[in-house]
């Protein structure tokens, strides 16, 4: 969590497998203002691990509730001792 990722900055990574594909969602957490953005994603073929797609994004998503991104943000912000978490 919170790794520097070339071309995307500091991100939290969430992985999702669907069929023969694994999706890596790259998120940026704004702990101070409790905001969360998808900054990019990558798609890999599961059996080989070969990357087949990489896209940049800039979409704000909900930082509330039990969604995977919101849960990851909660743990990340607590781990770095951000205020209010």
C-alpha cells in the first residue's frame, strides 16, 4: 500500500480476478479530505501474468462504505497515522 508507481504517483493497489483476467486498480487516497480517486488500471492474463492493457484515469469514487477501495483507503490512512482515521 502507498507504493510509488511510475507514471501514477503514490497508489494503493486493488486486485480483482474475472475469468482469465486480473485487473489491478490503482487508487490515490486523499486521507486529509477523505477523498479517493482511481488513477489507473492494468489488465493481466491470469495463466501467464502478461500485461495486456494499462490505462490512466482520474475518476473520483466513494471513500465510504464497505467497497474494496474504501476499505483499502481506511487501512492505508490508519497505517500512515493520518488524522481523523
